[in-house]
C-alpha cells in the first residue's frame, strides 16, 4: 500500500491518496496518518480510493474512526473515486449512508467549499 497527501483550497482541505489494499496487514499507516491529521482544528479530509481494489473491516473501521475524529474537531471526512468492488463493500455494510461519497475529486472539494 502507498499513501500520499496534498493540500488544496488554500490548505483548508487535505487529500489522502491511497493505493493498494486496505486490510488488517496494511491499515496501520492509514490509522496513524488519520490520527495525526485529525489533531488539527477543523480537519477537512478527502480520501481518494480510486486506486484501492480491496478494503476489509479494519480499513472500514479506520475510515469511520477518522470521520468521527474529524467531526469532533469541527471538520469532516469524505470519500471519492471508489472502484466497484470497494463501492459494493460500502453498500453491503451500509457505510455508504454514513459517508459522503463522490465520483470526482472536484465534486468532493466543492462539497467542502460550498
């Protein structure tokens, strides 16, 4: 798994790009990154899952925890670019109802800005 992050919208939004699988063996860096970034005030995070081909319950739990921490600090965590197998997992677990999920990055950025 590979993680890359960058800021957009004058540093008000942080995008986390994840490549590979998010499973019990690979989730630790994601959890650590989310824990660190959600320590700031008003953390607004977009997670790009377009290069993730599998996510298990530990990966889902890490994203839910990240969203919870963001909201507790006055921000939010949104997702975009889900491949069909990952989208199906979100639908089966009904987490598609908990997260705001977008197809394109620009749509997700606009949801924070507007």
